[in-house]
C-alpha cells in the first residue's frame, strides 16, 4: 500500500513542479475507459504518431487505466476538441517500446526527461490506437494518421 501512495505523491509533486516552472507539457488528450461495472474514467495522456499509427504510453504495466483498457479495449480519445473511437492494443515489443519512448521524448522534451528520472522507461507499455470504423463512434473530423482529409 505504501508504494502506490508514494508513486501517487511523486506524480502529483512532478505535476506541481512542471506547472510551477512553466514547462510546457505539450499535447494532452483525454482517454475514456470503462471498468467491469460500466463506470467511465477519464485519463489525461500524451500521444504521438509513429509509423502511421497513434500511440499512448503507460508508464508502468500496473497502471489502473491500462488494466481497464486491457479488459475493455474499445476506448475514446478526445483530441483537439473532437472525440474518436479506437481499439487500444498494448504492444509488448521492445523495438516498439523504444521507438515510442524516443518519439515521446522528442515531442515532449523537458517534461518527458523529468518524468523519465522517476519512472523506468524500460517498463513502459506502448498502446497502439486502431481507429474503429463508421458507426462505432469515430469522428470524421479526426481522420486516422496518414489518411487524406475529407
């Protein structure tokens, strides 16, 4: 019980530090997941595009939002004022983890480096977002990466 509380305290402290010193955390999206009882949860995360796919990253395999996502992989992402539906696919591949970690570090710069001092990036879990087709809640204002705008 002490370890989760310590991690939560460190995370809150880091957010306060980043905010207090005006470090721009970059693009943040809202991930909507559901639990076994159907309760909806919102989690703010960073997002990158890598090899034509969108990716999220869990800092640790025991993240609660990741457990919900594994149980119910159909998720929604709110980005730039629009919401799109995806199938979230955790990727257990060292090369993908390294590529996603590198892209996150490039996009989020100083904020990512600060967090990397606390969390071991070798434990990170990349999550590939696969767009769901029409009728599944996809918002056409946010086409998949690489798709031509309509």
